[in-house]
């Protein structure tokens, strides 16, 4: 098979089941000896911090980075679109379709190399931003926090303003029946929920 026969296809899956689909596809391709029709299975992922991990990072503690699918519910296949290959893909558990297929036996259309390259670039850009430290703080406006130290310990309030450089946030604390903006260090705050 020539290189020009291999094209990228966008496969829609049940969201959250992308890894299961990849595993199933790899097993089926191998079991049916169809490796020559499939070159690569790809998911675009970006680094992500949950609020809890963001909070740890913001406080300078050890944290765990998860990689999440940028295009939820999709995987990408570099393959030769033969009848057998198409049948194998669309009959894999959790595959809901191939983008560009109108049904009624019509084969799907591949993604252009230009579109695919844009996705590769977007993934690289998101990873670079993350590695450069361009990450949202956990203590952003609207986040509800509990005060864990000082005279307001155990009080709960909403952040109305924050400053990542000084690592301080203004929290609306109820004082004598009125909400009063009070400044706290990030280390004295804990996200509620």
C-alpha cells in the first residue's frame, strides 16, 4: 500500500470511552491480521488539573496532572478505507460513527491534512502553555472557600478578587450580618466541594 492511500478519519465514540475504543480496535486489528490497513490511532490530549490539584499547585504542594481528550468523544485513525477496514471500525464497541459518513453504505470522507495539522498544532500549543505555567488558579473569582486558619477559621465565603502574584484573595465573609471583603493568603483557604 502506498502512503497516499493512508488518510486520517475522525471516529465518533461514546464520550469517556475513547481509551476502550482504542484498546478494542488494536485487539481487533491484530486478531484479524489487518495491521497493514491501519497506521496510527490518535487522541489529542492536553494537561489538566482538577480544582483539588490546582489548589495543591497554587499552594506549592505536590500535585497530579491528568491528560484529558481535547476532542471529547472522538479518536482519529490513520488508515486505508477498505470495506473490511470500515466494517471493523464501525462495528467496534462504543464507536457511534465515522465523521463524514452519510450512512446507507457511503464511506466516510477523510479529514484534510490541513485540518489534521491544525489539531496537532492546537495540542502542542495547549501543552506549551501549561508547561510555561499559564494555568488558571484554583482560587479564582466565584470559587467558594473555607478559611482554615486565623480568626475567621471555619468561615465559608466566595472569592470576589484574587491575585496569583501575591497569592492572596479577597473573600466575602459575613461580619455582623453583612458580607465584608477580607483578604487571605492562599494557604489559609480551602476549596469547598
